[in-house]
């Protein structure tokens, strides 16, 4: 009942947004009308997706508490994001009117090459990350409707997301994100405290370290069953890599005033901090409550979170609320990536190639459809392979981190970073990620972390040997304020 009500409210918000979506500015940046509360909830909702609500507990069931190294950085990344890259993007957007991240990059460097490469990275990463969301949506829908196949659930889920995203663009996305963010926070808190009552509280969880079947494997140890290089690699990747996530950074282009930055870290950090409770709570439940070998007690590890809520004695209201939150988390991120991918396809790439004939609202909606169908192919392959949502999500996150984080962190702050250096860094990050994933599988450290480090190394080296290039006064002010 609650998930169905959420879907109806989401569709209603999306339909209402059609009247407010009159041009590309409305479609891509919601008319730049966001304050701190709406923007903060939108950032948190789009950042925490099916990757967190299904993938997180599923990964915890597989590797233990070491999975938490992925979400621990959320305690400080909101402030880091707002004080570094986000602040400069707001000032650049205010001066240039940029509606996308590649447009901001083009304004900073005064060249098309880095913007084109950024658009390629965003398009590829958006299709992968959207595929993650659709795979999670299919599993969540199959839990609610067990008689339906995963592929049927996948098609229906994409249809719902496309219905309101194509109609209202970013206006619909932001408004639904606010609704979905509230639902996600409420469900996360409720699920955490319910699981804690079932396992006896944090003290009993600590005592369970020596429980039969868990002591040898070390699931409840700080690193779980992960190698130190993997756990601390996740910590670094999800700390610095957050600065390259376009679905979060894009919201900074929608702020109506830089004054909103004063309150944004508190809103983002508070919403994310509470939402992390679902990963901790249902992840603990996946290890301690399901019985049998951790991660194998449900039909698939990614269904562990829902299996915990299906245990006897679980309040129906809680089950419905968390199921609605899972759908909210997935949809809030899905519509963000639909819009990002569409902007890269019909706006950023044509401009980088000096072609401007794909700038209409109709072209944006058609591009969203193309991105959605591409992501559905990724999701169908992933479901057929039976892989973990969290691992595919890490690949999407890593692609953005490797390609964009070095240039956005250093390139927006250091005048010695030239357009050529930024282009080389992004190419190195993407190329290194593909090379490591393809040629050296099974490394303990996350491949994306190594690729991001390579991007930073190339950017620093190129910056040190390059002469500072003149920049416009708005860019200079953004760098120094």
C-alpha cells in the first residue's frame, strides 16, 4: 500500500512539473530556483540510491562490516563537497549561466576538449549507474510482486521512471527527490531501530563477534572479511571520489543564490547520516537474523535487505515504509542520471563538436529515452549474470571519480591546470580504469582508486610543467574566494 502510494505521489509531482518545464533551463537546472533545503535533500536523495538501500545490506551479508568503509566518508564529504568543488561551481554557474557540468568545465578552461571528454565520462557513467538503479528496482519490484519475472519488473520500473522524468525534467526530479528523501530518512531510522531491538542492541551485536559460524569468518570485525587494501581503498575512493560525482554536483548549478551554501552541508550531511542507518541496520540483520551462512540465506544477496523485513513478526507498516524507501532511493537517482545522460548526449557533446541543432526540449526528452534504454540493457545483463548491485555501483562511482574528481578538485582551484592538463588527466583516469578492470582483475585495492590516483598524478605533473594560462575574472574570483 505504501509503495503504491509513493508511486502515485511521484507521478502526480512529475505531471504537475510539466507546466513548469518550459525550456532547457527548466529541464536541466530546474530554473535555478533551489534553496538550501530542497537542494540538500535532492543531493542526499540522488546520492543514496538502490546502491545503499539494497546493495549495501547485500554486500554486508557477503563481506561483513568492512562494507561500511564505503559509507563512513558520508560523515564529512558533505562539508568537503560544499567548501571546495561545489562552492566554485555555484560561482561559475552564476557568472556563465552554465546548465551542465561540462559547460562549467568549458567556461573554466575556455576550451572544448576537456568539456567533450567530461561529457563522454558522464554519458558512460550515467548509463552504468542507471543500470544499477534499474537492476535494484527490478529486484525490489519482484519482492513486492513475486509472480512477476525480473525482466518484466525491469521494464515496468523503467516505464515509471521515464513517465515523470521525460515529462518534467529536472523540475520533476528535484520535487520528487524532496519527497523521496523524506521517505528514505524515515524508513532508514525505523529499520535501524527495529533491527537493533531484534538483535539485542549494539552491545549484543558486539558480543556476537564470537558467535559460532561468525568468529572464524570475522564478519563482525571492523574490516569484515575484506583485505586491508580493499577496506581502506573503499574509504579513500568514496572520500575523494565524491568530488567527481555529477549527480550530486549538478544540484549546485540549480541554486538560486550562493548564500544557500551556508546551510547546505548541514542539510546534506544530516540527511545522509540518517540514511546510512539503513545500511548498518539491515546489513546487521542480514548477518545475524537470516540464519545460515551470511549472504546466502536469501535467494540473492541483494534481496537480503528485503528478506530481513519479511521475517515473522516484522510490522507491516515498517515493511511497507522500507519498501517505499527502496523505490524512492532508486527513482531519485534514476531520474538524475536520465537527465545527466540526456544533457551529455543532446547538449554537451554537440556543443563540443560545434553542432547546436539538438538543443530543443523534444531532443532532451528523446535523449533521455535513449539513455534509459541503454541502461536497461546494462541492467538486463547484470541480472542475468547475478552480480552484486554494490559492485556494479562501485564501478559507476569509480568511473566518475577517476575521470572527473582530479580536474574538478584541482582544476577549479589552481590556475596552473590548463585545458590540455585537464584533458590528459580525464583521459588517463578513464583509460586506467578500463585497463586495470580488463587486464589486472582481482587486485585487492579498488581499480577505480588506482585510476583516480593516476589521474591526479598526471594532472599534478602537467600542472607543474605548464605555464599558467589567463582566465576570465569570474573564474579567477571563483578560484580565490
